[in-house]
């Protein structure tokens, strides 16, 4: 074990086979490479690139500054868990677990409620929530109209593709089924020419 309470200056490369304990600040002028376990109990701040292969445990925080810099993890990353089972594994011991995507003051969240098994998707800025596949919009949840809007060529399908609701043209709604369409209500109004 190497324990340093003052300043340790290394102008070239240094390799340590056992534990290194740093109670101050570790500065790396060129990439700092760690191939074993790394435990951080304070804040880890990097202004360059950081790559780690192995186990990294933070009981503090990690902060990446500058532009064009990267933090790369070669295996699973866990937040709230020391043994992540997937590429990104977020675990909350209690309360809601939230994944937030933010740009400036606008943000969206995906979170799981603590009280039940609901998964919520929220656009906290009040905009629409859009669902895409290969760059083409499939549908959106319209925040201002409180409605689900299908893209012009898309359908809502039931059981299989032969039973559907489809806006086949700007002024046409198509209902399709392989056997029959049942409408059950106390009153059914059909208005047309």
C-alpha cells in the first residue's frame, strides 16, 4: 500500500501492483489509466478523458468538465447499486427512481413510482412526447390537446395486423377486422351523407 499525505510528483509512468491510497488530489497531465478497482469517496473531477476497465465505486460524485471530453466505462455502470446487472442499472433503495434528460431549463424524465410498479414518461417542459423508429415518427402524445396522434401512415392494431383503426386519408377513418365489427352502446350516432 502506498499512502501519500503530501504531494507525489511523477514525471513519467508509474505502475503500482498493490493498493494506492490518496488523501488529497490526484492530477493526471496525460490520461490516468486504471486497470483494477478504483474507489472514490469524495468527488472525482476530470477535464480530459477518463477510461476505466474494472470496478469503479463512487460514494461521492463524478464531474466531467470541458467540451469534447469523454468518460468511458467498458462494462456495466451502476447508480445506487454496487453490482449492476445491465449496461446502465439504476436502483433506488426507497422513493422514486428518476432518469432525467436535460438541455438548458427544459427536461424530460423517465421514472418509476415508489408506491407501485408504474413507469412514467414525462416532458416536464409541457411539450409533446414523440415516438420514432428509424427516424420516422410513429405517434406522439400531444400535450396541448391531451391526445394520442398517429403519424399519417400508421395504424393502431389489435391481435394481429388484420384488425385495426387507421386514418387512411386526411378526412377518412378506416376500421378493419377479419370477421366482424361490433359496436355496443345504449345509443350509436352515425352521421353521414
